[in-house]
């Protein structure tokens, strides 16, 4: 698994979990979905992603997008 796929998988899990929590627990969990979307949008412009930095420190193999 590369860094890119790890970041995309993590973002997908965060979105799906926050949607489930919003449905079954409280609608305020949609703010987590909004945060994940905003983070993905800014990362597409800047190349800076905090999740990528964490995965890199955990030893995930580098990819093409996040260096």
C-alpha cells in the first residue's frame, strides 16, 4: 500500500463513519464530513495533508501525490 492509497482509504472511512454517526447518533457529526472534504480540497491545491504526514511516520511506502 502506498501513501496515496492509505490517505484516500482513511478519508473514505472518515466520511462513511461520520455519515453513519450523523444518521444514528446526532446530525452534528456531519461537521466531521465537512472537515474531511475541506481537508481533501486544500490538499489538492497545496499538497499538504496531515494524515499523509502521520502515515509517512508510520512507515507507509511513499506514493506520487504526497511527498
